[in-house]
């Protein structure tokens, strides 16, 4: 049922897709990929890519522009070979190429020129993909770290030095987070967003999700208490 809802949502987004005035790599890499979209509706996916390619050609003032057959051929190749990208990725690549971001355009544009832009875009995109992947991985690893017996002892010591009182041991669960957890949540909420992405905050010039930030701040607190 959940998978069906996700497919319906993706299909609706596909049908409503149009080029955006403002777009970031962070946003683009989190959208539905071509591999998913073409399974849901191959014809509409191709049409949307053709619209993006057409838009790109219209942004260029060149003598030898692409005709309808070349645009369709280019869109078909993008759909088949760039399946790991989203429509937003494709727009970003085409927009950057159109303004000369991937080299000068010598009064002509054709499918070969456009397809050659994608490896250059991928090199720009990869650091963002890696950062998000590492954030997710570190978020998963944090639970293993706090299961270590010595970690609990260290955290108790940190809590004592910060004058944090724990709830009585007889309580099965807490209705509210501990003071140190609330402090970290408040700190995180006060940090600036990274690239206008509400899932990430900037701390020490690096993007963090909350679980990653929480791990980093605990590490700092532990290091500080070891200096006492």
C-alpha cells in the first residue's frame, strides 16, 4: 500500500513537472530518478526531457541550433543513459551548459555537445551525493556507539559535570528529552540551513543532519570533560 502511494505521488510530480527558476544540486539529487519515472510513464518522462532540451536550445543564440528530430534523439539518449539522474538534475546540467559552464559553444549545439556535459555535471554533483550518503551512514552508526558500556559511563560523567539530573531509575520511559538532549536540539535548530535544505544545518563549515551533529557534539563534550 505504501509503495503504491509513493508511485502515485511520483507520477503526479512527473505530470506536474516544469522547469524551475531556482534550483540547487541538493534539491535535485533528492528527487525521483529517471529510472523510476520511466517505469511509471515512459512517454511522459521522455516528453518532460524533450521540454528541458528544447528550453536549453531556446536559451542559446547560435546559428546552428537543434531541430525537432535532434531534440527527440537527445532526449531518448538522456532517458536511457542518464537514468540515475532526476529531471531536476537534467535541468541543472542543461542550464549550466547553456551559460558556458562546461566550455564555450562555438555557434552550434547538437546532441553530442549536450551529452558531453553530463560527466562534467556529475563531477560537480558527486561531493553532494557523498556528503548526504556519509551523513546517513553516520546517523546509523551512532546507535552502535551509544550501546558500548564505556560510552554510558562517560556520558554519565559528562552529565554530572553539567549538573544534569537524570530521571529516577524506576521510570520506564521519559515523556520529555533529557536536558542535554534538549540543549543539543535547541543548538541545532539555531544553526543556519545548508543550501536552503531544512534537513541540514551548518556547523564548523560542514553540513550536518541532526544525528550526525548530535554525535559530533557528544564527542566534543567528552573531549572537553577529559581535559578537566
